[in-house]
């Protein structure tokens, strides 16, 4: 597919009509951005040695030949390099973003222009459009074809399939469609999900069931999505095997820590131009993401405090020189508050009312439920002033003070900036490629049950090796005597499974 053969797409879509009436098997903001997007991809490829090594090592053999992959992962420049790596390994691909603000429109256009994948993603989608895009990424033009592999980031595609299968079963047994009105009005997104499923059943009452039987596995990118998978597996509800990419060391200790360390201050500074030095920053959560965020704020000269529920993480924070506090005790003093917990209801409206004037509030956890945006928007007399894309000031009438909210409580590093840099995403996405190849290779064996797995440590080490030359690193080699002394193979793995790094 050439750039000239496709045109700008600006159609508005709704889950009320799941058909793709655009006349094109893609939906992006502007195809005229493809050329600039390709230049960005060219730069990114140089910074993604792991993915380039996968192309060089496996490209000729096409290990993903015959695979149909549905991906739901931030449609960035780095993701575009992942998509084109999977395509070079033989896969056919349909893709959507996993966040309404995270798409980089030139990257989406570049992928479509080259014909690497059918992409359904725009920066600034509505929630209706988001779930329409997710549905389109799942549905192949030939109704008899279904995806057989999933790349997920946050578990939305996996969620849609599982909820769809449940609803189709009820419909087959009772003839009843999902009762949208029975879902609380506050659960806006779940109502849209179930409306999507309801409309799908009207068109094809067995679609999600067929998809669930076709899928041989999912590789999941992020912490919260992994939690969802473990919950389903524990209940015996998981419909296909899952590889937990997030807990590969070369993902969680690199993407989560170093990626957030880079992209959090990038997002804050692009959004506000506020100087971080001298400010009081509170990081809610001190897991891998919180660690990177706290390091970034400290390096920029902020005074940093951390909130935690986990005594081990709290002790780690103390040993790094951070105060461990309760949010209620510091809410009035904080200049910058960042949520990084992966949980819900962390910063509520009653916290926001107490914040100082022009305090900056943002989230870098995957979903949008850490900050009480619904409560804030429903506050009587609240005044919302849009400063620029993904930057809003909310003024409280009773105090005269306002707070600056980034990306409407969604990922600020992608809404206000460009997310993690290429090199660290190469670590994450090399794991994704390895996981997809493994699931496809073992599709006709009994190696993987309907459970959650992690990649073996030797593959984790191999991903790290692929990135060392780019950094000019030279590994020391064990002698036979040294290897025997610590009871490891000279070629690795070098640490036991339980080692924490």
C-alpha cells in the first residue's frame, strides 16, 4: 500500500454502528502525515536494536507465517517498529491503541501507508470511538477469519473477548441481550463495552465465541493487565494461555523504571513549562513505575515524598532518602502529585479541593481510575479551562483556587508527551516478539494451558544481550572454574528464578 493510494480519514464513528463505513480498512487522523511518520520510524529503528536483531535473526524463516495478530497497545512510533517487526516475521496484523490520548498520528499513518497493518487509532478519540477501534481490530474483513494471537496492553482486547463470550452464552440460552440500563451510570466505559457487545450479538451472535476458540494466546504488556489475567486464571475463566511480558526483568526494570524516569518529567514540562526544581512532589506508589518517577523528580531538584501500602516498598523508599507519608497529611503542601499505583480511587475530589492553587495533578498508572475525574467534573460550579491538548485547569468556586490536571487522569507521559524512548521500548517489545513467536510455535502442543506464564530467564538475558552493543558494553566471561564454583552454565542464566535484581 503506497502513501498515494490512501486518503485522509476524518470520519466520526460510534459503537451504535459497528460496521466500518469509512470505505477503508483503517481509521487514522491524517494520511498526509505518513511521510513524516516514516522519518521518525527510521530514527527509532536505530535505537531499537532488539527488534532489529529479531528481524535479522528470524525474518527469513517467517516464524509467524499464518498468524493473525490483533494488537491493542499505544500506537506510537516505537509500537510502529514493533508492528513492522511482527509483519516482517510473517504475521498479518490489525491494531488499535490502548489509550484515547496515546496515539502518535504520524506513526499510525506511516504503518498504514506501508501496508504493515490495518490501524484504527487517533489521538484524542472519544470512548465510543476507542471501543469501535478495538472492535475493528478484532474483526477481520473475512468473517470466517478470526485473530489467533493478541498483543495486549492493559487487557482491553482480552476483556472484550471474555465479556463477549459471557454475553453470547446468555443470549444463546435466554435470547436476552446485555441490559445496558442496569449498569450504573457512573460506569460510563463499561456501558460502552456492553453496548459494543450487544450490537455485535445482533449482527453475529457467535463472533466472540469463535474468536475465543481461535486465539492460541495473548502476551500482556502491563501490570494491571497481568492482574486481570491472574484473576481470570484463578477463577478458571481464562479462555486461552497468556504470557506475562510485564514481569520479564528486561521489561519491568527497564520500561517501568527507566522509561517512566524519562517520560514523566518530559510530560510535565511539555504540559506546563513549570520548573520542577524546588517543588514538593508526591508520588503515590513506589513500585517499579513509582521508583522511576521518584528518581526523576529528585534528579530534577524536587523535594520528593512517597505514599505506599507495602512495607517493603516503603522501606525501600526510606532507604533512598524519600519521606513516606499519607496523602491526607501533605495534600495542601504538594506542588506536583503523580499517581503510579495501578489501583483505583487514589486522589479523590475531597483531596483536590484542598490542593494549593495551580498544583499539578497527573497519573502515570495504566488506567484512568486513580484520579476521581468523575467527581471533579460533577462538582457544583466547577470551572474547566482547557489550556491546550491534555492540559486543563479546574477552578473550585468555593475556594477560588484551581488545579492543573494532565491528560484527564490518563497516562500523562503519552497524553502530554511521546511516552517512553525507543531504546527502552526495544527491551519491552523484544519480549513481546519472543512471546508471540513462542505462543505461535506451540499452538498445536499442550505446552501452555489456560494459565499465565512468564518467559524463561535465559530469554530475558538474551534480550539484555541484544542491547549491550548499542551501549558499548563488554561482558566479562566466566572461566570454567568460576562457573562451577557458583553452579551456573557459562552461557547463563546467571541468577535463580527468585532473584529480584
